[in-house]
């Protein structure tokens, strides 16, 4: 039985999620996580990142704010750490090769998550309607149905003229439902600093 | 003395400047010059053999496609494939065009309705375009390693966007084409990143049966519509913007709702196209959301005679509105 400590913890978490760990290491990691609340939080954070990339429903609206705070608190990695940290006998060759590809699993995890989040929330959009969308993420069945029909119409319009592309999630953020329209009008009159709020997503505070 | 010298100097510089600017200055083509240019470019994209890779920019997305175009004694054979993302394929054998997508196959696309077959984006009868656009020579620009000639298509009314076409002066092949709104913002753009014009290209080299094979399990979901919009007992079509002809009509089954079949009409002026969808109203028919103004796609809709009519296109607002207004249910006074 051995202990996994410090920065390597997050790397092990990422490896665990990816199914890269052998049973012995995974068991050790599981037992340590059971004993430590901070590590449990780390573990759920790693899963949330995965969920963000799959547009999972469990993602709360303020996920990005929390995530930014966590990202700011992460130490800045000047040079990739040597594989020595992970040089445990239990690691197979395959795992150590995987290790060299990921300078810091947490950092790469983070970069991908930001990109994924931007794609979901409408890349670099300063549109109040898109932001308003976040405050009321749940669409009724009828709204979803209307939106799906409109997406099909737009795609059919593209394809009938020989276009091969399809609108995806990014473009879907461009739809306005009547409720969002009212919300966006309300935002305009109360002049919420929408643009600066959106900027925070791409940049460290 | 010095002052007068300086003034003459200044005039000289101005004259010189004007001389240098001359070739770059936009110049509207005469009708005969425009006709010659259109025919040359339309012919080159059909009757040359070429291969290449181009990017397609649309709605904030960028996609890469590979194209191979054969022209031999049998006619045109063309294959274009998406290079990234899910497999997408468009096969053209003369006027028989089929689009293969991961979730559907759309056969029998009419040549008239298909306006996005870069570099063959000019219609079959290119001269008709001069009824609705004038051509302006914009000088040259470097595209895909060559000095391409740039031509702007300026619409003569408010019902269409402007286009810019860049042409390889050696082969007359289109190397870049784009649609731009009144503010000059790009709506869509095709650009060759690499292309080769060849003397001969073997039809067999396209390996069409092999590439089609990967879509063997995909559903073909279209049927020719029986309903004729402009000659039906139920609908009257009056006041469609000049140049927009009804070029195709098909029945489409919508993905989400199994039973909902809509009739899809396409209007085109040769460069721009607009779709009209006729959906029978059900009791719990969901209201369509509105499109954001930031999106370049425009839509208009209304409910009439137990149908929901939706007009969608990458055209100015006025066009979708007018097409929507041009469709009215016939009054059935006899019944």
C-alpha cells in the first residue's frame, strides 16, 4: 500500500476517469479519496469537466464561475514536471507514455473544458439573449420541439442548395424564444455589463 | 516661386497617383463584357478537369472539402467529400445530384436549386443573372498561390445580397466565392486552399461505388411532392421578388416527430436560394423560436388555412417577408 500525494493526485484522477489505472492503484486512490474531503472535491471537479464536454444536464449555471476560481488558484506550470513524480512501479509502460503526453492533466483538462464550454455557451458571444439563456436554461417540451423543427428547416435549406454543412450547438445558441426575448429587452434597459461578464470566461480574472 | 513649384509638384503627384490607382479602381462591366465573362467562368467550372481542397465558411463554422471534377465524353462526374467531422459526400453525375449525410440521403437535387456547388456556383443560364446583378471588376488578389481576378456582383434591388468571385485568369476556374450582406459582412465563403487544373482526369479514379458504400445504411428520406405551389387549388402564388423562380418541391419527414411530413419548396435566382416549408398544423403545434438578428439567416412565418408557412433563407429580410406574403390560401367559395 502506498500513498499518492500532491499534484500527481489530479493526474491520477484523470487517468482513473480514462480507465488508465490498474486495479491496485485505483483501489489505493479510492481509499485515500474516501478519507479526504478536498480530494473528493477534486474528484467531482474532474468529472464535471467531462460532463461539460458532453453538455451534461447536471452542470449548474454557475459552473464556469466556480471553475474560473479554481483555475486561478491552480499553480502556473512553468516547465512540465519530469515523469519522476509518477515513477511508480505499478505504472505500466502504456501509462507512462500517456503521462509524457500530458504535462499536467489538470491544466490540459482545463484548457479543453474552456473550449468545450465556449462551444456550448456560444463562442465569444456578447449577445444579451445568449446570456439571458443561462439564467433560464430549461426549455419546455414545446420550445424544444419548435427549436428542433427550426434546426431541421435551416439544415434542409442548406442541403437543398447543395450545402453540406449543418448547424450545430453553436448556432443553436442563436435562437430566441419569446421569454428570452423579453429577458433580453429587460437587460438592455437595465444595462447589465454583459460583455465584461462574458469576457471572464476566456480570461483569468 | 517656391510655392508655385510645390503646387505643380502636388498636381503631378495627384496625376501619378490616379494613374497608379486606375487598374485597382472598381469598374462596372458593359453588358457584353459581363456576358462574355459569365459564360467563360460558367463553362470553365463545368468543362475543365480539376481537383482541389477548399474551405467553406458559414455561420461561424469552417469546414474543409476535397473535390474532384471530371469532364469527359460522358459528361460531368464530380465527387466532393468532407475532410473533417462526420463523413459527408456529394456525388454529381451531370444533372443527377445526391447528397449523402450521416443521418439522411437527399437524392434528386435539381441543378437549378443547387447554388453551393463551388466552384460551379454559376447557374445553367448565367446570363439571366444580369437581370438582377451588375458586375464590377475589382482588380486582382492573391488566392491559393495565384493572382486571381476579383469580380463583384452588385444586386440591382434590395432582395439579394452581393457576391464576390475570384477567378484564375489562366483557366477561368473560380478559386474563391463569397456572399456578403449590405454592410459587407461575410455570410458564406468558399476558398480553394489548393487546386490543380488537369488535362485529363479518369472517371474511374473517383471510385464512386466505394465511397457511396459507407452510407449503405443511411435512410433516403425524400419523395417528390404532389402539391404544386403555383398551380394548386389550395394556394395562390403572387408577387414573388423578381428573378426568384420555384425550382424544386419535395416532401420531407422531420426527424423528431415521426409523422410530421412537410412540403419543402425552393426558390432561387441562380445565386441566392430561399426555402418555404408548409407544415400541416396540429393541435399542439409548437411555436417556432425566432432567429437571432446576429445570425445571417432570415426567416418569416405565418399560419394560414390550417398550415404553418415558414420562409427561411440567407437573403435580406425583405426577401423572406415578400415571399411569405406572396403565398396565400385560395378562397374556396364553391364548397
